């Protein structure tokens, strides 16, 4: 019976402190390994910029025109927005074109129906 409070304290310590810290560490490691060119990031020092190149242990961040800084990957605290693939942009443009064509076709159908009703 004297071990029951000790076990309870250890369980509470694990679920309230150790487990969330481990999950946060895994998320941070995943974010750092997924860094790629074009991502908008913020460093631990508060510097905002866009990643221009990614090396094995460092990243080069463009801060302003003609100003590039090299940081360790661990110095990146958050990714504000991820770079988009060219494929994604092309697909979005194609979808927009298709929607415009469909909308135009619907307008043409409506116009022809209203003309037929007039006749």
C-alpha cells in the first residue's frame, strides 16, 4: 500500500510532463527534416525569411534583397508557410480554367434557353 502513492505520482509525472515533451520533440524533428527551398520560416532569434537552399546541417535564409544568412537547421523555430510545388500551381491553374470554361458553358446554355423561350 505504501507504493501506491509513489506509483501514482510517477504515472502522473509521465503523462503530464514526459509524454508531451517527447511528442513535441518528435514534431520539431519532423518539421526540421521537412524543410525545403521556398519555405517561409522564423528562427529562434525571431528572424523571418525564405529558405533559399538546404544543406545537410544548415539552411540559407533570404532575409531581404541581397541579404542571405546561414543558420543551423535547429535554429528554425517555425515554418510559417510551406513552399508549393510547381505541379500544385499548374493543377490549380488548370482547375481554375476548367471552372471558368464550365461557368461560361452554363451561361451560354442559359442564354440559349432564354432565347428559345422568347421565340
